[in-house]
C-alpha cells in the first residue's frame, strides 16, 4: 500500500491493538493508564491511548449495529 493512501479500518484496528497492549503491559501498576508509550504526557493524558480507544469503540459500535 502506498504511503499516501488512507489506512483501512482493519489496519487501524491492528495498530490500535498494539497501542492498547503497550499500555496494558508497560503500566502494570495502573493498567490501561498512561505510562505505556512515548506519547504519554501525564497521569491521564495520552493521545495514542485516546486514539486507540476511539478506534476500538468505533469498530465495536459498527459490529454491534442492529439491522
């Protein structure tokens, strides 16, 4: 895939899972909190974690839509 093409939802979800895993495994005293990546900026401020949660929520909402 050329770099200028937008990423698919599957690719975004795969990357989001990696971000969530990093925050889970590297912040053992406070799972799912900041401290798992280089983007963490404070006790509760991490743009990567916020993005990963947003992507996961969007995909989950799409999967559980009623028809």
